[in-house]
C-alpha cells in the first residue's frame, strides 16, 4: 500500500481536480502492473494499471490489487467506473487504503466488489491518507490542505531589513522550494509581499516549468491579471477545484493563517546564520510553539536545514 501511495504522487498536481490515486497489481508476490491517475483526472489509476496489464498480454484474474482510494462507483462520460472494471478483471482481493468521501462512491465501490465475490480489505492507511491530503481535506472541510512555507535565520528572522540582500537560504534550499511548488494546485502570498517583491511564484526547475501553481494574493486591493485575489483567510473555503494551497508569506499573512487555524503543514528552511534585524517569524512557528506538531520530515540542503511539521487535521 505504501508503494501505491508513493506511485500516486506521479500524478500530482496534473490530475486535478481529481485526486491522484496509485494502484499496484500483484500475484504470487510479483508485481504485474502499476498505474496512477493521469493528467486531467482520467484514466483513473485502476484503469491505467489494468490497461498496462492487458497490453502485456496478462490478466488480473486471481491477483491482489492495492489501491490507495476506494474505486469509483459512478459512470462518467469519460469512462466506466473503476469498480466495474475491477469486477470484470476478477481479482481475488482488493485492498483499499482510504474510503472515498465522494457521496457518489462512498461505500458503493466496496459494495459492488463484494457483491461480485471479491474479497475487500479497507485500511485506514496513513501513507494513503497523506498522499490524498488535499482531496480529503477539500471533501471533509470544504477547503484546500494548506502548507505554510517560511525560510528563516537561526535567530528567527524571515526577512532582512529593507535594502539588504533578499535571500536567507542557499541555492539547494531554493531549488527544493521549487520542487514543492510543483506539487501544489495554488500558491499564495500577502499583498505587501506582492507589491514589495513582485514575486514570480512559479516553478523554475528544468522540465517542471509547466507545473507552476495558480497564483493568489491575500489582499483587498488590486492585483495584476496573472494573479487572483483572496480577500481574507476565510475565503479559502471558496477555492473550488483547489485541493492544495502553498502559503509563502509574508509575516502578517503567515500569522493570519496560523491564527485562523487554517495551516495543516509547516515547512521551514532554516539557514545557519544570524541576521539580528528585519522581520521576525510569527511566534507560532518558533520551536517552543511547535510542541503540538509532529515533525514528519527533515533533511539537510547544503548548509540549510529543512523541517516539515504536521498535525492530524484531515
């Protein structure tokens, strides 16, 4: 199941607004086929994996199929339901990482498989849940899964004094930020940052330029045509079709989202330097305030340290 969850990330964020799902087909301990949700949301992971298996001249009869989300039960103009495809494929077992909260499928996909005599196991699998965090948060809370990203100095500053060098972290950390942007549906900064820094908010990694997220500005004022306006933090509940939102600051915007309880994940890039003056990081992300969060990822990026914190908010 962990393999299926990792596989699903190949379709992020190109599958939007559909979730990207992973599927692995196994028989006798050997992987027969794999699939993930394709660009634009179709084919779904199961259809993709079954098509690859057929192309290889094999079948899924008697196999075990691992899928990170309950197979869809509704027929679309773009293709049959995955539950029906799996019934026709006649596997022995289907193991599901997460139930689908979509009312068109929720429980119905499982029921259809069981009525066909297929043994179904449903897991509350952590890896699957994390891989579907945006989709599940939008379905259950009516808003995107929101990540706050901040780069900061060792002494807690996220921006230097006006007129000083802009960057705090090094090249490797900044490239890592671009890889994170490439996984997001939308990116947001505050109006002050937008007007002062004129940020591009795109992805500038070779081969991933087409994965730049939609740009949003937290402001009641005017923006340029290439960015949309969000008047207040509560407006994230109006962001239909956006499953993941990457908030890059500045300080007042970060604080507003934190105070509203809208942050699901915090990603910090900490440079081993002392600045001494400038804009301080919000108190809520300083080490003492993060005791209620779980560190879920950390690595070294050149001389900078990356750390990600999450709460089980899904």
